[in-house]
């Protein structure tokens, strides 16, 4: 009975994934993620970071705020390069989707997502994201489409988070400037 249930589950999973669009979530040295944390002029060393594929079935997006994480994140196995396997997006093979790669170091907070790392304001974290692009998915008997190639993933850099100044800090800075100028007169 257990074997029958396991077989039925595997068949259903295969049928469900057969109808979806698929992309290969991996890059190569030509699209490696680099690390600017060392400062100074480039070239910068390749970064060891967490990487996530973000996407949407909507096209022509003005910004990347509506993109969501597709599947699990992966690590870079050689600094700057990753191989996260096949990701499914879209209802059917041949659908055009919007994609973006985001990367972050775990930092002191061990952040599980790009959003958490970015929102933390943690200066020990490196964050970065590629430009977004649109591509056709594969799957369903067609080759799975890689995210690399002309018009797709381009190299990008992860950098430290520069926290936005709080309104209290700006207010105190303004009061300090007023006090300094009043003292001079």
C-alpha cells in the first residue's frame, strides 16, 4: 500500500510539473556575482552568497516589487557562480515570464531571504540584484530554458547595506547645525 501511494504521488508530481514552464537556475563565470565590499577600483572578487530566483508571470513591469521567490534559495558553490536546478514558473511551457536574480550574504542575522537581509539594515550583510528580464520558459517535452544567454541574466555586484538615516537622527543633526550657527554669531 505504501509503494502504491508513493508511486501515485510521484506520478502526480511529474504530471503537475510537465504542464508548467521551466527554467534552469544556474550561471557561469561570465555572469558571476561579484563583491564590492573590498572597496577601491575593480575588478572585484567573486562573492560567496545566498541566491534566489524571483519572478512573475506579468510582463512589462515598471519595477521589481511584485516579483516573488520561485522555489528555494541556493548557495554559490564557487564564489560568484551557482547551480540551483530547475525552477517552475508559468502555467505552460512556452509562457513568457519576468525574472530577476537576487543575492545576499547571511551576515550576523543569518537572513533567510533577500527581503529580510535588505530590511535589516545590517552593515555586515552584502546585497545585490540583477536587472529584470523577460524570457520564454521550456518544459513539457521542450528543453528547459537557461537563465543565461543574450538578453537574460547579466553580472551584478553585491554591496554593503547603507542604512537610511532615521528622522530622529536627521532632526538631531539639524538641531546640532542650528546650535553651531547660533554659537558663531
